[in-house]
């Protein structure tokens, strides 16, 4: 049983948990995702050259940003419905990292964390450069910009919450950590393979 009360007043929505329900709650999500994929495909090579990274990694970076913007800045289908009016203020109910119970029982918490993991992962795998630092700074600022936009643009039907920022940054940090571990492992494997090849070449020359 979920010990936490629902965040919003109950309002009957069609097919919650189904594609129909998803389209009702987030009617612009799927079109925005299609646009994000298209932009990532078109811009991947150019962005990859700009970052000195493989186009596949650049594709993942662009798509990660696109998915985040699609999920957080498209209007909700319930906007303006009774019980879902924009509150006009930002909630600071939680100012700490989510507890295990929050992650376990609150789908919003899980979604907000998972949403930013791919972004952190792709940033961590980028080659070191000042441009990478700029992208990392933009990724850190993104949750704050999203919540500010949700606060100001009432027709989106979104709620500004400090907990969303914290959860997004938690996901970003998790992604960065995973990417750092993967990058370190790949580097160790490459160096090991290079050492073996060099040793084989020396033996072959003798």
C-alpha cells in the first residue's frame, strides 16, 4: 500500500497506465520525442565534430536533452481541468535527496531521477575539453531552468517543485558516475590491449 498521498486531487482520466491514458496526460510528448530523434539524427555528426566525439555519442547527448525537454516542457492534457489549476507558486516541500521510500512509492521521483541519467552518462563519456565543461554546466542549470519555466508559463499545466530539481540533479550525478566508471574501464582495456600488442610486436621482431 502506498503510504504517501497522491500529489494531485483525483480526477478520472481515461485508461491510466495505457497508451490512451499517456496520450491524454501528455498529448505532446510523442510528437516532441519524434522531433528530438530527428534533430539528433541530423545534428549528430556536426555536434560530434564540434565536441571531438563519435557521432553515436553526440546522438545520445542530443537525444538526452530532447527527451528531457519533451517530458518536462510540453503542455499537460489535464491543464486547466478542475483540481489541476496552476498554483502560481513554487513548492519547497522537500529540499533533500529523496529517501528510498520516496523512490519506491513515488513514480514522479523515480521518473525525475531516471530522466537525467542518460544525460549524465553521455556527458561523462565525452572527451575532456572546455566545451564538455560548458555542456556539464548547462546540464546542471537545466533543472532550475525547467522549474522556472513551469512556474512562469502557466498554460503548460506544470507544477514548480524544489524536489524535482533535486531528483534531476541526483539522476545527473548517477549518470556521471556510471559514465566515469565505464570510461575508466574502457581506458584500462585499451591500455591493456595496447600493451599486449606492443609486447607481441617486440617478440615478433626478435
